[in-house]
């Protein structure tokens, strides 16, 4: 006779495969549209279907509206409830399972054996099994069969079946984890045919050939009330992340193959690639190629490229320098080399941006910002920089007017901050003292806030009419690394 310890040992390898996945944002492809397309396709074949899909990590749930709450005869799907109830009650000490009982539970789940189901149904409570499952899992739509012996006429909905799978997998129904793992192992060990010889790879198995780990419970029956029934339900992935339910029924005329094909086509319409795309496959990708520093001007130039699989358009890139972040905007610089390697996306996916750079040692990192269905903003790369301690900043405007020039911008020296730094304006090479750069610049908080924000200058100087070169120089008061000409403009004064 099997003991609970033996069962724990038998499923320990499976338990290791049940990876706990951290939270992620809702990500998926347009499943609402896919569900509608699958429903429409089945309706065009005169097959009535109920469809439900759930991503257990994000909580995303999709179904085909009222049909997900319509009751279908369960056929062999009720065997899930039978196994769950028997295992739970045995674990609670209500009875002891023999080796033969364990063998019967396995063949009932893996190969949908009817005699095993009838044996447990008749000896373990019949319709009361369904009522106990309803109570333990908080299900409101399933119903036991109107006629007690006919377990296959238990009434189920795709909505409640989704809840059952979700709550069973999470332990919300009270099953201990080793018994949850046991059930999953049986579903993943499904056989190609039932013990009655019926082909049971329709639906999820045939519709998801690209999935390596798949656990299913199938159902089929005919011909109560002149209805033929085919169901395919299960969990997808090594982490059992996805729940997919496809219930189907139609009149008895078309035959088994027609109904099986309709249910398989539902799964194929939901997932045309033959597998469920994972969120990470929708994340942007690219490269942070260059982080070059002009130490004369104290400017960082960052170059690279980024593509998001969900669009051919440009993707936003963010740059982080120390504790400061910068939005580089859409990455749309022409990169013929990228277009050559990724022709479906074109060449306009490069970024090439310059920013004033403080002195110090930094890890400069670039991140691609996800456009649509991914679950992360991936790191494109980081570059280590050792930058001299010199003044840095930017000229914002040089505005000429009658006999005057107005210069605005900002300058600071990281080793002096938050104290102000002095600046000179050079007009045609002649230096003039602008004093301390101490004008409030709240905009500096976005990227340079750790140095303070009172580092602006706004200086007006009289000049003769004509064309002049105007430069601004930050004066080094700290370590003698040298002054910095932060920029120059050429203007014509009236």
C-alpha cells in the first residue's frame, strides 16, 4: 500500500519544476480578439463552444462572454473533481487508499478510464462529490447531475473550470502541495488514447505542438439529447502558468472528427504559432554600443539601437548616469546595419544623444522602454566611465537684440555642488565675468538633482552690431582639472 511519504517522494521532482514566478504587468497579445476569432470560427462550423483563458501570473482572464457561463455536460472532466475529492478526504483520514485505488486514480486521470470513475463515484459519494468541490473551491456554476448515477452529466462552465484549476494550483481548495503535484503529474502524463481507445489529443495537445510541458483533462460523450460533446482543458508550461479551457458540443450529425477538429481549431486560433508566447518574447532588444566622453566640453555621447518586436516604429530609450535619469526619446536614427540584420523592422532604430556629464566615476546604463506586450524594460548595457572633475553645463539660448546679447544656460562643478560655480562669457575670444551661476533651474532636478538646482545663468551684455562668436566657460575652482568651454554660438546683432 502506498503511503503519503511515498507520494511526496514520487512528485518531488515535479514540485521542483513548479517555479514560483514573480509578479509582472499584464502583457499578453490581444487575447480578447483571439477569443472572438476562435468563437467565430467554431460558430461557422456549427459547433457551440465556451472558451476561457487565464495567465496565473498577471491575472489576465479572457472568455467568450455569456458562453463562458453556459452549462455543458462535463463528460470526463468530472474525473478531476472525483480525484480531488478522494485525495482530499483520504488525506484528512476519512478512509485509506489501497494500491489498487492509487492505480485507478492514475488511469482515470491519465487515460480517462470510465470504470475507475464509476467505481469511485458509486463508493465515495456520487453527486455529493460535486457539492463538496463546489464548497471547497467557491464555485457557483457547476451542478451535480440531475440523475445521480450519470456522473458524465455533471454540469460545468468554462468560467468555473478556470477557477477550479486556478484555486487547485494555488492550494486554495485545501489540497496539500504534494497532492496538487500528484494531480499535475497525472495530467501531464496523459495518454494519446483513452482506455476505451478514443483519441484524446484533440484541443490543447494538437493545438499546441510547440509546448513542451502540457497537462490536460479531456472529455467526450454522445449522444444524450442528440448532442455530441468534446472538451479540452488543462495547464500549459513548466510553471503551470496558463489555463486554457475549450468546451464544445454540437448535434450528432457531423460526427466525432468534425467536433474534435472544431475544438482543436479553437486552440489554434487562440495561439496561431502552436505555443503560448511568453511575455519576455515581447520585450524590446538592442545594444548600448558607445559611451564616449568629450572631456574638453564635458559631454557624454551615447549611441546604440533598440527594436521592440511589437512594432516597426521607434522605441524610447532611457539613460541613467549615476543617480540621474534621461529620456533619450524615440530611437529613430538611421542604422543601415540594423536594417540589414532585421529587415522586417527597417533601419530607423538607432539612438545618438549627448548630455552634459559631471565629473566622477560612473556606470552609465541604457534601458529600452517596452512598447506593448512585454513585461520589462530591458537593460541594453552599461559602460564604466572615469570623468575628470571639471565644470559642466549647457548653453540654452543666445538671443541678439539691438546692441545686446542675452545668454542663458547653466553650469556647475560636481565637487563643489550644491554650491554655485562661476562662469565667463567669451565674445569673439574676449572673456567677461558673469559672476556666480546661481539662478534657480528646477528642470535640473530630473537628471542632476543630487547637485542642487540653483546653477543657472542669465546674462546680458552690450556689443557692437555685427556677427559675433559667443562662448561660455565654466571656471574650475576645485581640483585643477581645467576650465570647460561648455558651448559656443554664432549670432548676428542688429
